[in-house]
C-alpha cells in the first residue's frame, strides 16, 4: 500500500480533545444509555434512530428517513445530505460520497464498539462538514438492521438503501463504511486474520486501523489509504481482497458492491482483534478513545481529499 505506515501518535491537540469527548459521549448514549438496539428491542432501536436524527438536526443539517418494513414493523435508515456545488456542462448533478455506519446492535450486546463507534464517528464527521461547501455531495447515513438475522440479506438496511440509490440513478463515487473502529492493543499476537497467508503479510499487533475493499474497489482503497497516511497519526493497513474471504464483506459496504458502487470498510478488524465482539461485554469502557479519535480525525482529511477529485 502507498505511503509510510508509521505512528505519529502523541498528545492530542485541543481540537482532538474536543472530538474525543464528543465521541465518548455519543458511544455512551448509544451503548450505555440506550443499550441493546435491534428488532427484539424495537423501542431502543427507534430511540437510537431518534438520537441520530436529533444529532443531525442540532448540527444544522436536514434529515430524511429512508423507511421500509421488516417483520411487520417500520425500520429506518437515517440520512443527512450536504449538497455538492460541482458545476459543468457535462455534469447534471455532482457525484455523491456516502459515509455510513449501522446503528443496530447484535442480539445480547449493547454494541459499544459494534457499532456505536461507527455511528459516533459518522455523527462527528457530519458535524464537521455541516457548514462546508463541498464539490461533491456528502451524504451521511445511519443504517438499520446490519446484524443477523438480516446480515447479507435483502432486508439489511444498507441493501434496501443501496438498491434504491441504484434505482434512482444516484452517482455514488465512494461509499465508506465505518465499522467497529474503537479497539486497539499493543500486545504481541493481539491481531489475528482469517487465513494464515494474511497473517504472514500483516502485523500481529492490533495497534492499527484497517481499510478493506473488494477487488473492484481497489482504486478507491488506494486513494483513501494514501490520504489517511498523509494526514493521520495512527498506523494503518489496507487490503483489497476477494469478497468471499471471511471478514471482507462483513458490513454495509457489501450492499453497495451488490449494485456496482465502489465501497470500502474502515475497521479495527472486529473479531480478529476485539475480545468482546458480539458479546454482552461490548461496553463503552472497553474502548481506546485516544486512538479512536485519531482515526476519525484522519478520516475527516480523507473526505476532504476525496472531495477534491
């Protein structure tokens, strides 16, 4: 992968300290106060949707509910969009960059890392771009029903959303899925992989953030990780791999691949590192908020760079 993969971690800047406390508060709201949120805990699922919608509104952004019915109940993807200003005779409307994260949690888990971190990051990024005038349209989306039994199915919230994007003819230039991004370890052999071959190529210490795509999205992956390594103060690793390898398709980027859109996942690698994955112990106190902050700060620069293309 391009760029130098080195750690520049030091004390957080004043802006990063503010970001860290914002991320901490959002994770605490989702996983500490609201708790387990899924179709078995439908009131909590709706409470999370309301919180996300209110957070967008407080940032001065308009929201839209992209709703559909599952198990006889309405479910909601929550969208907020910052329109792009790109002009040109050959451009009928600006391309769209989607930054997304699922807000449901797996059965039996409060979902602090999976995926309170992704949602907290998405909301923080939306706030920081709320007054921007991007060339491309920036669309921030919280997806419902990513976890089983809807995982990789037609009832997965992002699958419903991506299908509707395709039917509308939305020109999505990039989709970034923020998935389980708050746990890091400096312990040797804290990082594992779905195959021995990958373990020979990548570190065995889980102190980095990962960028993953399918083979068709490798150009987007290279652009994102090049930008991240230019700006971020935390190590990163990237891999463009066949989607059948375990873990590669395990989030909302999968839905966009199904409809021909370039998409990547940003992740701490979840079950290949995080000992509390899909358990009742996935609570806010398990997270490394300093390094989580550095990931989000780096992703802000990535979005700025993608918008310049």
